[in-house]
């Protein structure tokens, strides 16, 4: 039997406001436990929440970025449950009238193709505190710094059909929220967490299978791994005659498996009801229009422009538009050197390679976009050849420009890397190499004419070496061939 996987994601994005969604306490990460929780976050009697306008603006920007309907009115509800890290006894969320209605997200697959995933809605809510199980022997610590941090929960339709598509979707969401600057997207610090809903059905069947929900998966890789494990578990269960039960499961990255947390029967009854302390949020059209007019160019549009305007492949355009920092760096290199394809090759090749090796983000690149652009100019105008260009790049990376300044030109000058195109100089080097290699010359002469092409490589290598890599390789090749053939 052939099985099809069905996946829907609920992604919690921590919004980059400076203060909390209903209080003035700071949202900065990493502070001393409980130093950033005020009376509102603690749910003390007599306090009232005040909605943070910045959180509303960010949620609307996201909605506009995914071409969603933005309803005029949205309403906050109380989701009631008991847990030690939830001092009020309820989470303020939006159940029935969310701030963002249905929309769409374009995802990029590895083969360069794209697909659309529908968004059911996105709503605003507050985060809970954190239980610390590790630091206290036999006890649990509670840190309420996170309580009241604004979250945007983005709920997809069950439109994904593989672990890879789910990861691509999560990357697309990450890319949109970081482009918009509404979240730092830092997954290691929990700024993006997701609940993964997974079911399987026989290929060709229309009705969905029963789903399991895997809670709190916090990396792209874990999303893929958790889904792969879960699909295998469900298929085996059904093939052995069992039934998947609707339940909440937890992914354990160390064991690389999912485990049951609670089944539907044990599920909480949240008794949602409208929060009497908060008025409905009413957005007037001018406010929404103003936010729409000030949206930055988003990844899907950038990608399309890179393809159409610059003639880049779908794959290259996808890679270069995946993060705003990468896209802006690339565009600056392109503007400086005037050649989009060269800029794309250098950014994805030499630069990305060096960044990956040292685990650096592009924002921390020791080579600036201007420096790289100026280096490419010197390749394009023939001042240096490709081999020397790599040397210049390494020198820029390590800041070896010295007193002349860390520019491509200063390094080319200091290291004597200017390409030699002077025919006389190249001819002298060729004559020298030929004179010093009588054996190879004899072999060349004795070889069948159609084998000689390959043998010329040795001579080219020697001449390039003699020029310390600076001779123009095409010229060396052509002139050598003429000289050697004249000897045959
Ligand atoms: P609930 O109301 O229980 O939270 P929803 O209908 O809101 O359930 O769905 C929650 C998430 O689960 C959504 O992202 C949705 O796409 C996904 N989902 C729903 N049904 C399935 C299914 N059969 N298989 C996989 N995902 C599903
Ligand atoms: Mg839900």
C-alpha cells in the first residue's frame, strides 16, 4: 500500500516588541529570572492589561505580507487552564475572531520549484512563563520573564505532503517575519516554535487520516526528523491492524522519537470566553493602508525579480532571496560590479563557503559587499585572472591590505597579482619552460596530433607557475600551442 503524508503547522512567532503585549515590562532575552515580570504579567488582583499597539502593527504587517484578509474587528479571548507557569490561570489569546484571516505563503523546494501553502488564520496571544526542571533538585523553578511576551500564532491548512515541504514552509515563514523585522527569528532562543500536525492516508483517498500533534519543535531539522519518525510510526501502526489515535505527542531529539503526552480524552477543556478586560480591536482602513504602503519587498517578490530582471536561475534566486541580509548583500555587490551573474557566483561560492567554514552570518562577513564588488570589477576588466581573484578574496577576508587599505586594488598592488597580458613577457616565459623541458617536448612531438591537446596542460601549468599565477591563461594556452606545434 502507498501512503501519503498530510501535514499542517501551527507556528508561534515571538514578536520583536520591546515591551510585553499587555504590560510595560521588557521582553529582552536572557535576564535574571523573574526580573522582567510586572504586576500585570503576574496576574495580581486589580491590574488591567493595555494592548501594545506595536504587536498589533506587526501582526497586520504579517497578514499583509501573506496577502491575507485583515478583518476590521478582532477579539481577545481567555483560554483557561491551570499550570504553574501561568499565574493568571488563563492565557489571553484570540479564538473566534483572529487579527489575520486566510492568506497564502509561497514555499521554495530544493529543485527550485515553488508551491503555495494556504494559511487558515494567524492570531495574537501572550506567551506563558517557563518551568525550569534542571536547575533545582527535586523541585521546579518558575521564571516568569517570558510571561506576557507577544506571540503571533500562524496556523496553516493541512497542505504539506512531506517532511521537506514542512521544513520549506517553516523556512518561508522565518524568511517573511525576518524580512518584515517583526521577529528576530532566533530559533535557538525560542523565537520561533512550532506544533506539527501529522496524519497519513492511503494514496488516492480523499478523507484525511487521524492526526497526531507534535508539540514544541524548535528547529528546521527537528521538524523534518519528527515528521519522518511519526509517519513511520503511524504507517506501521495501521499496517499492523491498529488505529492512530488523536493525541498530543512530544518529540525527543536525543532519542529521535515522538512520545505520547496526552490523548483526546485527557485533553483540556479550555472554556474560551471573550476577555472582559480588553476591548475588541478595531482597525480603520487608513491604518491598514499606511502599513501596506510601508511594507518592504518580501522574499517571493525579490526572488521573482532576481529571476526576471537579473536572469538568475530559479535555484540561485531562491538561495539569494532566502534572507534579507543575503539579498541586500548580493544586490550591493551587483550594483558595485554591474554583473548579476558574477555577483551571484561569488556570493554563493567563495563568500558562502568562507562564512560556512567559520560559522559566520553574512552580517558579520569580514569582506564587505563593496569590497567584493570591487574585486569582481578587477576580474571583469581583466586586471586579474580567476586564480588571483581567489587569492585577493582570501587576503580581503584576513584583512591583509596593510597600510594601503583593505581593498582589492591595494592587495593586487601589494602582492603583484596584476594579470600579465604582455605578449613579450609571456613569450619569454614560454621559451624558458620549453627550453627546460626537452623530455616533455619530445613526448609532445611524438604523440598523435589528437592527443596533444591533453599534453599541453603540463606546459600551461609550468608557465602559470613561472608567472606566479598572474599570466592570462587563455593567452598562455594559445601561444603555447602555436610554439609547440611549430616544433613538430
Ligand atoms: P484544532 O482546532 O484541534 O486546533 P485545527 O483544525 O485548528 O485543529 O487544526 C490545527 C492544525 O492541524 C492546522 O494547522 C491544520 O492544518 C492541521 N490539521 C488538521 N487536520 C489535519 C490532518 N488530518 N492531518 C494533518 N494536519 C491536520
Ligand atoms: Mg489549534
